[in-house]
C-alpha cells in the first residue's frame, strides 16, 4: 500500500499482550469475513446449477443438438468444479483460523501472522483454489447457454400439459424454445 510501510522482520507485532491479542482478533475477523465472502460464491455456483436443472424440461433438453448439450453439460460441470474449489479454500481458511485461535491463547501474534499472511499463509499456499474457482465458475457460466431475462417473473411460461402457468425463469438463447 502506498504510504504505509510494514517492517519485514515483524517487529511491529511486538508489544503488550493486549495489543497482540487485539491484532490476532483482527486477523480472525478478517479471515471470517473472507470465508463468508467465498461461501457466497459457493452458494451462487450451486444455486445457478440447481436453478438451471430444475427449470429446464429434460425431454426438451435431449432434443437439442449434441454440441449445445455438450456445452451446457460442460458449463454445469465447470461451475460445480468452481464451487468445489471455493469450498476447499474456505476449509483451508477454517483450519488456519483454528490455529490462530490457539495463538490467541498465548498472544503469539507472529505465528498468527504466519498462518494468515506468511510464506505458508492461506493465500500463498491455497490461493490457487480461489483463483481457479473464479476461473472455472466464470467459464462454466459463459458456456452454459442460458441467461435469465431481465423481466423474469415467477410465472413466465405456460405449461401445455396442465393448461396453466408454471414457474419459470424465462430464458434467451438456444434453450429459449424449451420453456
């Protein structure tokens, strides 16, 4: 960060036990927020998969050209793989937080910093889970040939079999004829 210099030797982590405990608690708070943020990605990825699979009639899906079905399946698989990688990253954060809680008992701010931001910290050792989760989820979302309409309603499609309205999300693209 411009204007802020942190010593390389972690001498800024020396101080009273209260200040070290406060520093560790701050790291725990930040890591908790990080885990909650990434869990939102997991929820969005899995939610998108569930939404698509529950809203598209299977009998119409199998009538699509093979290339479209393969793209659709690849997109869903990639979004699922992205969600799994995000979950692995959250699990690594959780394990590191457990170690940082142990540091809180002894006020060992240096070790807590090493667990979070050191050479073997979360981002250095497990950041690839997050980066690949973002990539796979983005690519999967782009490959799945569906996009909700801006004016989607809770009852946007007519169900010919029952003669009434059925819930739908309203689709554009190659799958728009399915709903």
